[in-house]
C-alpha cells in the first residue's frame, strides 16, 4: 500500500494479538503470579515487544525504506496483556522534504482492547520512493 505522506495523514492501522514472550521469567512482572502479587491482572507483555509492534506498523507502511534508514523511540503508559487485541496506529507529523533529508516522521500509538493508550512513540525514516510500500501487517 502506498501511504500519503502529508502532515496529519493517518497510516493504515494494524491489529495484533500480543504475545508475552517473557511469561516464563519467574519472579518478574512478566510472570502471571508475580504480576498479580503486584496488583496487575496478569503478566505484562514486555516493553521491547510493544516497541517492535510499533516498528511493524512502520515496516508495513514504508517497507524497505524503514529497514534502511530509520529511528524509533517510545514510552510505555499502560500494561498490555497477552491475548487482548491491540491496535497500532500512526499519523504523519512531518512529511519528507529536501530540507529534512526526505524523512517522514510519524507519531505512533498502541491502543488496548478498551481503546486506552498503552504506548506512544515517534518514528522516522528516509523515504526514497523505492521502498515506500510495505508488505502489509
């Protein structure tokens, strides 16, 4: 899919079922038992996994351009639990221009099944025109 790269343009969101790949880390916040002791409803999906989901949206949107020259930063705001579908969405905050080195900058959000913002981030990549089509989510 070709993305519109103008300011405020929305990327095509993706939906995923999160996986807690650290669930076997006994005694950590990713372990169901320990997380419940700490007041959570279960083990938390790791932050690195949540950031990877943001990266997946960028790859789906910008393909090889994302892999070639990119940056991503993010902040976790709420727990994400395994099994509840999350939505990853993004909107362009700066389109590519000669002045910014042909970089597109995107604000990213990960939404819980209840629609709450679980994570926020910002990502950018240089758009060459040859890799601006992702292969989907």
